[in-house]
C-alpha cells in the first residue's frame, strides 16, 4: 500500500517556483530518501504534504487521505522533524514532551515510557529549559518529539544536520528500530552517503523537479570521493620533464578506472573518483606529494557526472 | 484543550504584572481622593483655570471631580480603559504572532490539531484573560474604593464602570489577533496594535473637541463606553455594546477565514 502518493504536485509562492510536477509514491515500510541541493524543493514538498502550505496544483494523499482536507487526521500518525527547529523557549524539555504527547491518543501517561527511553538514548536532560539548549540538543529534542507517539510515517527533514557523529549513529539505530516496527520513513538530505547507507529508494530533486527515482542499489556502485592532490614538484621520479607538461604526465598516471572527472591546475590535480580506493593509493604512492585531500563531493557535482555518464 | 491549557499557563506572568501596575495606580489615585473631596471648592477653582477642551476630554464638563463617581470615572476608569486596551491588544496580537515569530508553529502544526482548533483555543484564552484582568483590577480597586471613599455613591454606576472596559478590551484583543496575520514579527505587530489603541483614543478626543467631526466618535471604541454617559444614565448603551461585539465577531471570523487558507512559512 502507498503511504505517500503525489500526483503532479506543484507549489508556487506567487511567481517564485517551489516545486513543479512532483510525482512520487512511497510504499508502506519503505525507507525513502529525498535528496537534492539546498533550495531544490525538499522542504517545500514536505511542508505541502503536512499542509503547512497549500498546493498550487496537483494532488497528494498520505495513508490514502487528502493532504488538505484530512490533514489533522494524517498528522495523528505522522512524526515530523523540521529542518529548522523552534520550540517554546520557556518550557523545559519534559514540559515540551508533555505538551507534544498531550495531542495524541493516550496522552502523556501512555507515551511516557517511550519518551523517557528516547531522552536517555539522546542524552537529554529533561529539566533543562529549551532556551538553554545548544543547536545540537535542540535537534535531539526535535527527534524525540517526532518519535514519541510511534508514528506510522516519519518525515525527517535533514535529520543529521547539526548532530555530532555519535548522535548520528544513535539516530540511525533508533530509525532502524522504527523501521523494524513497521514505520515508513521519508528522509530528506543533501548528504548522498547517508542516504546511500540507509535508504531503499531515493528521489533526486533539483530546481523543483524530480530528476529521477532510483533504487539505492543502483547508486551504490558509485560511492564518490573528491580527491585533490598537490604534487611536490612538477615532473617527479618518472622524469617526464618539468613544468606543466610534467604535471599533465602525472595526472595521466592517475588515469585509472573510476575517475569520472579530472581537472589540472598547476601542481594541483582534482579528481571525482568512484573506483577502488586501494588502486588510487597505490598509484599515488609512486609520486612525491605535497598534500592530499579525500572528501565527499558536493551533491551537484556527483549528479552532474552521474547523469553525464548515464547519458552516454 | 491542549493549546488552551498551554496558553493559560504561558501568559499569566504578564497578566499579573499588568494587573499589579494598573490596580496599584488605581489604589494610589483613590488614596488621593479624601484630600480632593475636602477641598472641593478649591478644586472647582482649579478646574475652571483649565481650558474648556481639557474638561471635555475627561468628561469634566458633565462630571464633578469632587464626587466619588465623577472622580472614579475620570481618574480610575480612564486608566483601566486605556492601559487595559494596550494590554489586551498586545495579548491578542502576541498570542498568535509568537508562534510564527518563534517558529513554534512548526511544532504545533505537526500535531493532529486543526488550525480552527488552535485559533479557538487562543481566542478562549484571551477572552478568559481579559475577563480575569478586569475582575482582578476591579476587586483591588473596589477594596481601595471602600477604604478611601466614605461618601455616598451609586453602586450600580460603579459596577457598570467596572464591566464596560471588558468590551473595549475584547475589541482591541480581537483586532490585534487579526493584525497578527499581517505582521508575524511580534515586535512589529505590537507597534501596530499599540499605535491602533493610542490612535483610536485620539480619534475619540478629536471627535469630542471638533465641531463637525463628531461622527468620528463612531470609529473610536473608547467613545462607545463614555464615562459621563454611563455615570449620568446609570446604564451602558446596548446598541454600543452590540456594535463592539459585532466588531469582535467580524475580526475573529476574518482571522479564521484567512488563517485556514494561509501558507505557513517561517
């Protein structure tokens, strides 16, 4: 059964584009990634699904219910973590949880064990006032308030941003538990690697449009890395002559399977790489390097090359 | 009733501050009354020294500062009416604007609660608060009244002067509530609504003082519950109250209609 179903969903803010013809289906029990650069329309889609904003065109249903007409009914079974978190400053963490839980069937008393468990997992002090919390801790409060009523659908807007690595790990453990319990998870992010690790399917959105919906398995063959190498001197041991020609020769030496894109600038060579890292390191070892960076590339760059490649 | 309970708890501190300040001023003013009344002849001389317009603003062309009701109407009632309206306007505007200003609306709208329900709970909160505010201020003022004022007075007139501000306060709270849809920053909606209260007060003053502009008094809620009218007639005009209530209904209904279709972007 489809938990989320949108049909040519469209949102314009006056003349400004929010999203355009978004058609998506998320099945029950799925972990669905929603990925795209900032401003692509991820939050707009989510906020439309929850009826914070009204669609300009198209339709959408959650649990088979209309997102505009039956919004309150839908929200009874949705847990939502907003990207930017704002809570009542004067409340303590515990008071906020009481307030949140009071809206759901059973109220605070029924949901209290789960709240306590989550507060412990995320190491939150329940007597702390919200205004005294760091951004990271506020984010954790956001996670707990989204999970406390054991929702059927979790909508998480960039849940890992602002969390330290340890808490990110805990979050994914908790989410895995929610998934096991049967929850559907809709997960927006601009970090490709976490989506690749965690999701079954992923939709890629850019400039308000869904570029494509893909099984994560298909993306997995390309775990991308951005490699930046600065050679100590042009030429190197291979004695291919000095100057830029030498660098070009060295760069040539780095031409191994998995290099999607290569840019040479003086003694610096930049690669977008999705091949075997061991092979890359063996190649690099033959050269005299000044420095070496390996980092996760910006999403746009990956997609650009991913689709260039696909297009061929 | 979740939102109602929350709002009732969230605003009581500011209520207490406003009650203490305004009721405190009332007590101080009433404490001065005995020395006023003693020298009532001197007082008349003093009043005559002021320009006629001045007396008119405070209704002193028809009321006498030297008698209990005249004193209460011009000194105490005036403060409760005007300052209470500022309190009410801030309350009505803030109770709605703060959710978007502090992005807490993201939290609230994620719950299974309709927008209509949120608004209803907030309206119930400000109505309760305004009634409570007037009740507390009136109780304290009444205690001071009994202590400091020994002359005979009309209980009915006094009671009416204690009830009348409620309708004006409600009106400004409802207008503030509506204004919060257009000014979602608390600071800006406060300036706008306080400006509205003070502005409409002066519209009333202008209507009193300017021949040919007296129709302006229909624009000023303050003129609907004129102190001299209430004291002299020992009644509040039912028509005036109905008009004020109609303004309330219209403002709140407009807020509901607009809020239900509003894009909440914070």
